């Protein structure tokens, strides 16, 4: 009796399809585990961040405020106040003030930054790709001047154990316009958990590389976001 190989092949492929789809959706998480494992052994400057973000949507714009703490190698406070709005279907504008208040030895460092940015987002099947060109003016006891800080992000929403989560990978280099050098780069790998339409929790691991001093800054970050 001849064997129906085509039928067996189709059956096996159909059985494997859900596992292949799950592996594809979880690939950012797998990359995060592979990446954060080896780099944590070479932690030159450890850092830890925790923030609370509150936003309110108005008729034409949204206002937001962020406050948080920075600890371990650097101790300080973070404050962000901003506005954002929609330009077109795939474009958003953003302007904000960022204040970073830290202490180095006995010296207090007040890092004030004014920022303006535009974000372009594109959805490819279930993947979301975004690019955010940002220009900031920095005024502090350490550095002054303009910087160009583009952000490149890849994310994909998925459902895991009936919970909506969004793994994401972000790359943010810093280009000093005065020195014409890329001085610092941030790689952030994390996951956003949507508890409800108004509340989200984001856990991530940040790795910053100083291209001038050849040192690394890395550590965990946790953020709670609330929409009013």
C-alpha cells in the first residue's frame, strides 16, 4: 500500500506552525537574554533607574510628566515635562524639558536640557519600526551645547499567558555637534506590560557605551506609566 507522504508532510508542517510563530514572536526576548548575560560580567559603571510617568490627552496635544531616581554609581533625580502631538498618520512631534540632578563627590551637577523631536513609525505585519530624530541643547556644569540623538526602535506586541506585552530593542547614539563626534550610545532591551488601557509597566536593561572613555554604563530600569 503506497504511503501518502504529502499528507504526512502537511500535517507535520501544520503542527509545527504555532511553535514557529511563537519562536518568531519571542525572538526579541531571546536576544535580550543572550545579550544581557555576557555583558553583565563586565559592569564598569553600574546604574539603576526607576521612574513614574503620568500623561493626559487634550483635544490637540498630550502633556506628560516623568519623575524618577537614579542610583548606584550615580545618585540623583530625573524630571521630564513635555508636550506631544500628531502631525500625520505616521508622524508625531514632541518637545520637552529634561532635568538631571546628580552629585559627584561634593559637587552638585544640574543638567538641564531642552529637546525637540519628531517620530516616524511604520508597521510591517506585526512588527513596529520607529525612527526618532531628536535635537537637544544641554546646559550643565559638565558640558554645554547642541546634540543630535536619533533613536531607532523595533518592537512587536504579543500575548503571553493571556497578558499583552511588547518586547522592544532601542538604539540611541549621541552626536555632539560642537566636537562632531559620537560620544555616547545607549542600547535598551526591554518589555512593556499593559496592565490596563491606562496603566503600563516597562522593565528594561540599559547598556551605555562611552566612545571617548571606553567605559560602559549598564543596569536595570523600571517605569510605571499612567494615563489620566
